């Protein structure tokens, strides 16, 4: 399919650049501090209000901008601004994903409005988090000191204990850690990133009149069938880690469905590398399937409207061996992708599994890696996000550079597409060897890595032993 | 305070400011935790918790202040460490050495404001470049931060997706 990739990487869908410029204006105002806006910042907020004027948010955003410009920003006004910014990124997400689906020829399910999820959590704690986000916005990122960065720690600690608030707590904890680490040492501001985190956190504190969160949804039903794993994506910050497995679900007669299933754990910063897997010892069937490249037979797993299976290790059992490269070659093209929940639509969530073959891997001078996909067409080159290769697995930039086939996730950030590898095939003596991010799910299989892990001991066990001895239960 | 880079001209050459996944915190390096289970650079100090060599239910809370390099070591019950004479005890050396393994010598030296050269590679080397005095610090505060740290591992895991974790990609291979 010559020339196909250049359609994705060569041109930006209409409207995306303009939407992101509006967002940049807001992000600069937020970095400066909504409590002391200059003229150019007020103009940026007014442009945001003008852009959303024709939407259902229009009146509330216009009012919020007037109040913020007058130095009288209340929390409800900030929620309106966060909503407007979220709508911009939602539109960017939709344009990018539509382009991606067209290039891949991928069919995507229609969004169906789900039932609202059950009671969300303690209103007091949400109010506490909202109040911190308000203070941050007034001060601006450049006005954040150690005291303000740490001011949310008690609220976050209490939120972590409430399962219904885990999403908001994990996000706020990640943001607080970055603000804390950045105070006094950072000479530039990750303006889009922190505005993203701030806006999402603020929306997560929002509770509708029915006491429910618009970002939570009840499962659309349960499913049973066979899961064919494509690969595992690892997310981590100092105190949290999530494994997100991408797989094809064969259930019933219809085409296979692309699904995700995620397990998460709280951790501390010193638990890194292959030790991360030890945090997931409650999911032996899942880890065994990742390490052994096995299919999973699942029974009655809840399926959320966004295509996420809620994992229950006791409702799964490992089946036959299944090579993810075969799964991708045979099944990926015909599989149906899930719709994306409206309030989750943000380019950062785009993580679309693809199989790439027949590329030329080019290593740049500054150790960047690019897959050239469309012959000599410079637009048909896809940067490889080697910085996203997880430290808990065996994939390395060198291995990816030698690869002949790659299963990866298409990502979009900072104005460009990239490929995040989940698995590669490398030609070796006597055939082809495959390496997957999940290969070490039951411990490192490479003798060198196993030796290094043994040298560091078992950090999870050491800290749990300390906790058992010192935390008065 | 965080320096200002929000003037439009400062953005023109960089996509970092426009990245949703810009890296802000460097991941720490793996190290053996048995002897020094907790190390942090916080509140103007290198501080942490060192396991006692003789009594497994006792720990020492050790700290070195940035700039003044005043040092402190006591048990979690605030009993002054017997090893502290006119110089840092073995617990403080262990703390500094593990901090260097965890963060790298440059980051620790920068935080503590210690002048270093190519000769300095371990925490003990750093201590040799300091000229602080013993000064009792608040052991309870550090100890309670350690307990909070441990409490993270006691929290139940999740099986519902955490979509916000897409903002926190895995941190590339370290060490």
C-alpha cells in the first residue's frame, strides 16, 4: 500500500491547528496564573469563548471568561473553562482518529450513551481536590511553591482509600509529584501537559445533580469468549502503575472486537523495572498468558462502553498458545474497534494497535528511530517512540532498530504521530525471534536481566515486610 | 517557584511545551532496599530511613540539610544515634550512598548544594565534601512520610481502567 502512511503523517486534518492554537492561548494564561492575567491572556480566553459560543457550553464559558478577567474566578467558572478546553481536545481527537481509521481501513463502533455509573464518592474529598485545583489556577504554574504543591497531600491520601475516587486520586498524585519535583529546578513549563492534567482532574471532581460522575459509566453488559492478546502497554508514575492489555475478543458470531483490559496497582518510586510485575500477583492467569503468549478463555467479564473489559482473574483461564504476530496478521484488519467515550476523547488516549512490516528502520544522529514505510516519500516516515519502551520488559531501542516486523500502538502527541512498539520480530540464525513487552511478566527470562534483578533483591517484598512490621494495623 | 517560559517566543522552537506526555520527573534507578528502605530529597533535606543492623523492628531516621549540611540521626522514637560523634554515623553514610544509587550523584549534589568534581562518585564522597554539624531534626515527620510511603503498597489494586494513566507512559529503560 504505497503512499498510505504519508496520508496519515504528511498532513494535519482541517481545524486541528486552529483548535490547538486556542488551547495554547489558554495554557499560557493558566501557566501565568488566572489570578493576574495580562491583556494577551484575557484575549486568549475571549478567543476560547468565541470558539465555543455556538456550543451548549457557550453561555457558561462566556460568563466564566468575564469573571476570570475581572479577577473573580469561582470554581464553577474554572469547571466551565476546563470543559471548553476539553471540548477542543475532543474535536482534535475525533479528527485525528477519523483520519487514522480511514488510513487503516478500520471499522469503529458507534457510541451508545451508557447508563450513568453508581454513586461516585465523598463530596467532601472532591471539594477538597477542586479547591486545590482552584488555587493552582489562580497562582499559575510559575506561582507554585512547595507548600502549594504539597497542599493536596491529605486530600489525595484520603481519596486513595476510596475505590470510587481512584482515578482522580491517581491523577492528582501524579500532578502533585511533578509540581513538587519541578519547584526550583525546572526552567520551563510543560504547559500543555499540566493544563491537560488540571482540566481532567477538575472534570473528575465534577458531580452531576444525580450524584454521579459524567466520566464514569456502567458496563454495557458482560461477555464470554476467547481473548487473543496483541500486547501490553505499561503506564507508570512514581506511585501508580497500570498494565493495559490490547487484545482481540472472539465472542459469538460477529467479527472479532478490539478490546483493552487494564489492571492497576499503587506503588512507590523505588519499585521500577522488572519488579513492577510483582505488584500484580493477584492476576496470575493474566500474567501467565502474557509471559507464555497464551490465549485466554474468559467468562462473564463486564464490558465497558469504551471497549474496556473489567478484568477478573478468576473468570479467566489460559488456553492454547497464540503468537500475537499471527493474531495481528490474521485478525487485526477485520476487527471492529470500540467507540471512545465522549469525555475521554483526547489525543493522548489514542493507542491504536497496528502491525507494521516491510519498513526500513533508520537511526538518526541523536538516537532517534524512524520507520520509513512508503519508500522514498519523506511523509511516509513514522517516528518510533523508543522512550516509551517500559523498563520492566525486554524490548530495547537496539532490538527495535533491527526488527523486521512490529506490533505497536499508534500515538499522537506534540503535533505528530509516532509508533510505540509492543513487540518486534528480528531475523536470527535459524529463523525469526519475537520479543514482547510482556515477556517478563513472570520474571526476567534473560539471564543478564535476571541477575540484575536478583542483585536488587525483591523491593516489593522488602517494603511489604517493613509495612507489616511498622504500620500498626 | 518555577521559572517563566510562557512567553510565546520561548515556545517557537520547542514541542516540549506542547507535549501532553512531556517528561518532568526522571525515574529513579533500581537499588537494593533492604538496608535503606526510604530515601527522598524533600523539604530542603536529603532524608530517609535506615534499617538497624541489630534489631529488625528498629529503624533510624537520618537527614542531611541542603546548604548548611547539618546532619541528624535518631531512632524513630527520637533517641539520638549513638554512632554520632563529631562526624556522620554509618547510617548517614548508608543514606547518602543509597541516595546516589537512586538519583545519581549529580542530582543529590545539586539538591544539597555540594561542589563536586570527577573524583566524587559515592555518597560517602559527598559527605567528605561537607562541613556540617550535628543538629537534631524532626524525626517524626520523616518517619510518618515513610509510613505513608509504605501505605501505598497496602492499597488494593484496580481492575477498572484508569484512562488518565495514558498521560504517564512507561519510563524508558533505566540503568
